C-alpha cells in the first residue's frame, strides 16, 4: 500500500506504535496512502505553499501532502501517542515537517507559517465545524489562509455548499459562500477510514475571495443569520422581530418579503438586510437601550 514514499505502510506504523483511533478525540484514520495523496492534490499546487494540518494522527495525510511536494507542513497534534510516528516522518523529510503537540482550538499557528498558506486536514469530527467557523470569520479579510481543503462528515459538507431552498441551507452555507468559492471535491465511503464511521465523508475545498461577494458588516450579518436560522420554520418577520421593532420595514427595504422563511433567502438578500440594519442601528444590528 505504501507506494508514495519509503516509509512503512500505515497499518504497520499503527501496529508498531499501538495506535487506535479514540472516539473522545474525534479520530478516524486514513490508511490508504494513494487516497491521501489524491486528497492532497485537490488543494492545487503545494510546492510554493506552507500547509497547516490539524490532527494528523499517524500521518497518512501528512505523507500524502509531502509526496505531492508541500513546501512545509505545520502539523498540530493533541494526541501524544501519535508523536513518535510523526517524528519518523520528520526524519524522512528533513526541514519540511514541524509537529507541535497542542490543542488546535487554543493554538495560534500563524507565527510558524509563511504565506501563501493552505489548510489541509482530515479534521477531528468533534472540532471540525468550530475550526471552520473560526477560519471563516476572522476580524480582517482576506484571512491568513489562501485555501481550505477539509474532510467532513458528508452531511456537514452538504450544509457548507447548500443553496437557498434546500433543507441543508443555513448558517454554514452563508458564512462559507460569502467570502469564498466552495465545492465538494471528493466523496469517501466509511470503509476508507479506520475505524469506519457510521456515515460517509466528503472533502470540501474553499478558495478565499479577495473581498466579500456582497458588502455587509460581519458582526451584523452573523447576528442576523443566527437569528433567522435559529427559528427557520418561522416567517422572517417573526424570527427576526428581536432584532428590530421595525423589522418588516427593513425587510421590505432590502427587497425581502416579511413572510419568507430563512431557507428561501439568498446570500445577497441576507447581506442587503444586514446593510439595512447597520444603517439603522450601527454595527450592533439591534436597538440599544
């Protein structure tokens, strides 16, 4: 199975280091190195990029990235058990892999990376969505990353690329599509992983846009979208009444029907409403006492 480098097959690595995926850490290992190299290729040319990888585990995707020419990889791994296996990869690719034993939710990787930066990860499923939202909502845009190529449960991936009118459409779709190009580039069955999860997975690829598709204040848009989809079955005039006593007037001024539901409103429509609310109340988006 190991045809992309001179290191042992991943099953041998896992056996040698007595590694088993832990549910508490959201782990599912990819063992097919040809598949990990294929995932790496979905991110584009890696030769002139630094790569941030979260949760490399025994290093399957890490090896795929290195075999595809990644300039440098910064791998953040919380699980101490995986460090010896990753150290073997470091030795095989001197100067191209740096492993840091940290919690990705508490660690700022930017000081260790040189632009352009691509984030490519088989994310631990228990922190994947939180990390994605953080990467999509930095205080300043463009972000520190050029692209995101990420593994998610297929249901989550479908929510990221969803369009208005679908049940999957919601907050994740708005945040992702507002400032990036998004597409699903690979679908993977459960048996691609060890242990196999109960659901299929998908790889999504996001390319950061130089500027948002439509003008809107980020905080106002986030508050608006959260309120709208928190009660997605309600009409907008009911779901958003907490944002403004004149919400119907703001909806109409934005070209939206007060009787529409959140899942029917386009990204452009939400941005138009965010601008109306900001004009009325500033960046707070709601009346202040």
